[in-house]
C-alpha cells in the first residue's frame, strides 16, 4: 500500500466538490426555460440563445430571478396590462418553485462531513476556495446546513451584496436580499467566525490563481507540500500543483447527467467548453501537451478520488496545523458562543 501523504491544510472547492450543485442547477434551469418559453409562445432553443447572449453569468448560473429580469425575450414591456399581470404571476410562481427545488436538492455528498470532522479532530485546517460569488456560496452552504465550526477560512468572489470601502471589499449594511433570513443569519455567523479569514476577491479573479492560493497558505501558516486542494475541476482547482500543493480530483463532482450536458451547450457562451469526466480528462491531456512542465507537476501531485470526497482518507494522513495565537483565540470564542446558543443562553 502506498504511504499516505501528510497534510496539515485541506483547501476545498464548494460546488460539485462537497455537494452536487451542477446537476441540480442544470435540471432546474432547463425546466424553467421550458416553462418560460411556453408562457411566451416562443421556441425553447430560441430562448436559450437569447439567455446565452444577453444575460450575465450570475443570472445564468446562480439566480433564476435575475435570469427572468435580464433576458430580453422575457420582458413585459409592450404587453397589455392583462397579459403583463398574467406573466408576472406565472414568473413569480416559477421562480419560487425553482428556488425551492435548488435549495432542497443541494445536499452534501456522502462522507464529506465525517471526513472533515476526522481531519479537524487531528488538528488539520479546512478552508473553502470557490469561484462562486459570496451570495451564492452562502446560499448553498446554508441550504446544505454545512457546519460553520468546521470552516477555518473561505475565499470567494465579491458580488452585488458587497461594496469596496477604503480598498477593502466588505458586506453592504443591507441584508443579502436573497430568499430568506436564514441566509443572512448563516452569513453573519460565518463572518463572525472567520473574521479576516473570509476573503472576497474582485469579481474578475478566477482560478487557477497562484497568488490567491499563496494567500491562503500564508493566512493559515501552511506550506505547499503539506496542503491538498480538493476540487472537481482539473484545470482550475488542479492549478494548485503550480505551487507544489497536492491536488485531489473529486471525480464524483465531475460526473454530469446527459440532459444537463445538453442544456449546458445551449446556455454557455463558450461553445467549445467540455464538461463531465471526459471533458476534464481532455483538459488534463491538453495541459500536458501544451505545458509539459506543468503536466509533470500534475503527475507528481494529483490523485483521483474515485469514490468521492471520503477517499481523502485513502491518500492523506491528517496532521495538526500550527495556529497563530489570534486564530486560537477566535476559535475558542466561537466555540464558547456556539455552546451558549445550544444551551439557550
């Protein structure tokens, strides 16, 4: 048996790594587009093209209400008062249903919580690093009821719920304006727990980004050789190998339903972008062909989690991460607060 690699810090993607977001998003989006097209009497594929060419990535991949607002073909402008009222009622009911299905469908993969708890019990740090905007990340973490006490840090992108003040991105004073107070509550508790370990980068910063990854290592006192990045995307998440970090490919998260593959080709503006297990393996082959040195780094540092996130136990030995005094004090304070809440104090 191959000797396990010692790790002190786990850096994990969120979507399709700790929960199956992509397939739920794809099925619900296709359902919404079909019903929206029928309500306007237009062809479904024509509406897909309109959405692809005229709406933001946030609308297409995160917010069904934004999608309805942004797609020109769904505009109520020029409609009679009666028709506008009918469509407005139809759209509101559909948005509510799609949001409900997305919330209920976003569940943590088997073995994730148990594996993270085991790592944390050994003293290993656990940080989330996602390309998702903060509102979307908070929504999905709250929907899956991911325990905040397991999270030591998070890196995401700024969005409409944030603003820049004195060169630093922070939350706006107004609530998140998403789907309910549970998201505000989760966000506030997460922010209180993490402090400056919650980092919101500008909206145009995407993985792979060695500077962002190095920032994670620096904030959490970890070295590349004692860190593993876990993710479903070989190119973006696997980019951590550039720094010498290990990369654990969450193959389970890369598996895409056939019907979702079909709709993704209609809604994504990059027609040549491949998804699914085969698509990611094609990316890896291209990386090795175009950049042999980077390809060698993948060969050296990459493992495949064939049976999901829990396979981290097969490849890595969890070790304690040295914390700064400030980190220790923050964790102690949060644990004490959580215990008081549990006792109703």
